[in-house]
């Protein structure tokens, strides 16, 4: 069930997606291979609607592609996945501005998509 605090800050579509992504981020931190959970985050975001989902799809598509397309950099890419998850879990999900800053940083500054 979506937290009441999250539900008040976001519409139903975004709130549900935030809850799913947050659960996956927790799994990613403890997973033996963060890539597998990263693929789940990407897929979950691809099936969801809304601006948050679109940005998460861009982030996790780039991070998982990094592992797939540059296997020699796989450990570095997986470390970035863990960092992304840690930073996500440190956010107050009811704080839209904090979520937007996180998405902006990861989409543009880390993953390199143009503004």
C-alpha cells in the first residue's frame, strides 16, 4: 500500500510508482548483482506513466546499458547503481523538489542526457 504521506504529495500514478521503485531500490542495495534489480527498476518504470517514471526509465536504461555495452566497466556501473539506490532511499518522497533534483542530476549530470 502506498504511504499516505507519498499519496498526499503525488497523484495516484506517481505515488504507486514511487512506492514500487523504492522497494526495488532497497532490494538493489542488498542484491548480490545489482544489475538484475536495475533491470527490474527500468522495466517497472517503462510500464508506468508519469514524469517520474519516464525519468527513472532513462536513468535505469542508461545504467543497465552501461553494464551490457561496456562489460569492462561493469563494476563501476554497478557501483553507480548502488549509489543511485542509496541516494534515492535517502530522499523524502513527499518532497517533490528533492525528487526533481535527484532526477535532474541523474538524468543529465550522470547519464548525460541533454537538457
